[in-house]
C-alpha cells in the first residue's frame, strides 16, 4: 500500500497573486433610455480619470405585474393589468485610482436612476 505524503499540497503557481481592488456599480432605473445614458456617463468619467471599465453587463429586467378590479362593486371579470419594469446594468471599474473615485462621487446623474457602489 503506498503511503500518503504528510506534507500539505502546494499550489502549482508559487507566485503570489496581488489582491487587486475594483469598484462594482449596479444601476437600476424604470426607463431603459435613462439607464443607458447614465451608464455611458459613468464609463466616460471612469475612462477619463484613468480607470479600466468592464461592462456594461445587462442584468435581467425585473417585471412586476399588478391586477386591479375596474369596478368597485360588481363586474369581477373586468380587470386592468399594470406592469412595472426595472432595468438593471452592472459595471466593474478595475484598478481604480483616487482620481477615479473622486470623479464618481462628484458625478450627477438624472433623477430616477438608482446607483449602488461597492468597493471590493
């Protein structure tokens, strides 16, 4: 029976990998035109300040449907259906520098756009 070596297994890559910082930006909006415009603005700002941008990645559109009775008393078969769509995009800014972070903080976007920024 062959004996197992009691040394822990070593990684094949002996080089140490550097931990690189990145900024992940999630953008949400009800209107697809506004979200595309905001995404372009963020990308232009990041590139102008020296950051590398990965994306935009279109995430699945969230659809919420609401059914409402048209009448207040009878006629239950008569209903209205409303739909609300939430469009989403994902951006990654790789190797951000302090200039990029300052530029993103001072950026003004149109109303109706929700921006969530995470440093990783």
